[in-house]
């Protein structure tokens, strides 16, 4: 039986909550957090560049995961500034708080929050950011309305999302051997998947409709330096990419082992002895209220 729009949105919400709040996912993000910070630094750098940060600003980070980009932003806005780092997952926030404490950062507050119903006053923040979070907002129109509400007039919002899968060596190298054996099921329209906003046209239109001005989108293709071997990069990808695990797990153990050998061989050309340097496509969306 097909679902109506409201039922589909509720289904998407249930899936996202399950994928990103379960203990297995939280433990995986905790285990890989140090390496992932290095791996995703190019995304963080672009996000911060377009956020136009300076000392003293109050910043809201949505879907902060285990701490980045909140920690980098906290350093950038300095002791006179502050970061409110939010996520659906209390487990993720617990890891993020530990990482902030280990880094000696005291200008971050961690708060469980749903991007669709933000527990903050109108016009409370100078900046709103999210790195790789927008793709999983199950009602993107409602989340954008909340972002607009809590951002001060003249404030800037900055987001990074994955680019199109066909332009993404990082995703493609891992998924191609599986898809050569069996295509990945086509998700429903607007399903919360990693490459949902590979084409940013709809996202840009929604931001403009919500009342934002100077809405821009820019595609980047940059190396994401994984500080480890190709096999470790695959292990990390599998562990933290909760939405893709059901597809990978649908293959039997022998096929998965064969695929891993192929992935390791393909990534071998990116291995320099300390880092696996696969390129990835990602989009930066930045705008002003």
C-alpha cells in the first residue's frame, strides 16, 4: 500500500531517528571521530569560509554529530563568541561534549534538538550551519522555516551536503562493485539519503521561498585525506554510513569479501603510505537573511 505525504514524512522521521540515535551508530562515530575530523576537514573549511565567522558571534550548529564542525567554529569565534551544538542523538552529543572537553573548549553548549522544532527564540543566532546534516531533515521545508526564524536579520547560514554520486570518487569507488552485482534500490522522492541534494536546485528554491536573500550554491571536488589504509577507509565508511548499511548487508559474506578486495585495490592508487586520498564531490550552500 502506498503512503500519503504525511505517512511518508513520518516514515522518513522514524528511519532517521533509528539510524542516527542507535548505540551501534553512536559507538562507530565515537571510534572513528579523530580520523573523521581529518578526513572531512576540507568540508569543514568550506563551511567556515562561507559562514564568514569572526570573534564574538553566536552560532547554531545543526546535526553536529560527535563535534565537528562545532569545535572548529568555537575556536574561530573565540572566547567572546559561542556555539550551540545540536543533534537528535543524546549519544552523539555525549561524545561531542567529551571531544570538546579534551580540546579545552568551553564556549560550546550541547543540546538535544530537532531541526524541525528548534527550542530557541526568534532571531537568536548570528550564524546557522550544518555539515552533512540537511540531507537527513525529513521535512526540509519545515526545517528551513525554523532556520529562518532563529537567524538574526542580516545573519548568514552555511551548509555543506554531498554532491552527486556520479561525481564522487569516494562514494563511487566503494559502491560501484556492489552496484555492478545488483543495483541499489531507487529511494522515494525526497528520501533522506546521503546524496539527496547532489543537485541543489530544489534546495536553493526552498531557501529563496522562505525569505532568504543572496542564496548561493557552489560545487567542490576535493581530496578527503583519510589518515589510514584503504581497508580502514572502507571500514569507516561502512560503520558511519548508517543509511547505506542495509544495502551492503543484503549481500552475502562471500560477496562482501570479494567486493572489499576490489575496493582495496581501487583505493590503492590513492594510498600514499600514510593517507588514502580519494576525491569527493560536495556542495556548499550559503545565504543571508
